[in-house]
C-alpha cells in the first residue's frame, strides 16, 4: 500500500527539521537517503517521474522571490568582507564564494532550508559540528566554515570546481558513488546556477 501524503509529511517532520513549504513530500530511497519534492509521488506516474531527488541542502529559492537586483547587491555588500577574507584564505575567487552564498541562501543569514541547512552558506548542523561551529546564524562564522568545508571538497575532488560544488550540495558520498556529478536534478541545477552566477559576477566586476 502506498503511503499517503499525510504519512509522507509526518516522516518529513521527523527527518528534515524545519519545513518552509506546506506541500512538501518525502520519499526514502533504496540507499536510505531522503528525497524531497513539491510533487505528490502518490498523484500519478507523470508527476512521480518529476520527483526531485534532493540530497544534502535544499536551495531555499523562495528567499529570493520579489528581490530586485538592487536589493540583492545591497544584501551581498553586507557580507562582502567575509566572502573576501574566506576566499583569500583558501585561494578562491571571492565571486565564487558569493555565487555559492547567493545560490544557497540568497544572501539571507537567517535562512533555514527544508532539510535543516542554515545560514548564508546553508550548513547542515552535523557538518558545522564537525568544525566546532554551534552558532550557524553568525554570518562571519557560517561563511568561514562553509568555505573551509568547500575547500576540503575541492581538494578531495582534485580541484575540480564542478565536483566540489556537487559534493557541497549532495554530499561527497554521492559524487564518489557516481564518479561525477550525481544524476539528481536539484544537484545538477545547483552546479549550473552557481557557475552562472560566478560568471555573471566576474563579468560585472570592477576588479582590475
């Protein structure tokens, strides 16, 4: 017997932490991980095929709705020093770090995803704990640890930016399992979005 939407939502409450959408459904995959979707997997085969297999952080795109370019620029400016310092410490372009934060949280330092990821860089509490971070809503510390974690993934995957981004979103295990960017729609879109923003920021930069 298929689980009802109510059952799925109860499971989501137990395993996914904060929920910011009223019509969110969850499915447990064969490997034990959870997949999240705005589609009801019990509503028909066509929608079931569209089920979004989200691993790790779920990009809280609603936090960007209604934001004008001017407001986004102002939001980024509040944290530019943190992006720059963390980027320089680990040898990254500051625009790449800003692109990650833009895609993860839309520069919203209080953001909480459906999966429970928090802050500017959308750190999972378990990941933050590994680095000794308890205040995930501290913008400075969130960026510092987020970039430190990304730097570790960057080295783990032979300085391949795309794979490091995929691992940041889906987890390094998923990248290792598929020997590349996992076939998860959310993760593939995530990598494309970050790189598109990175390119945009570089093109519009006044840096020498």
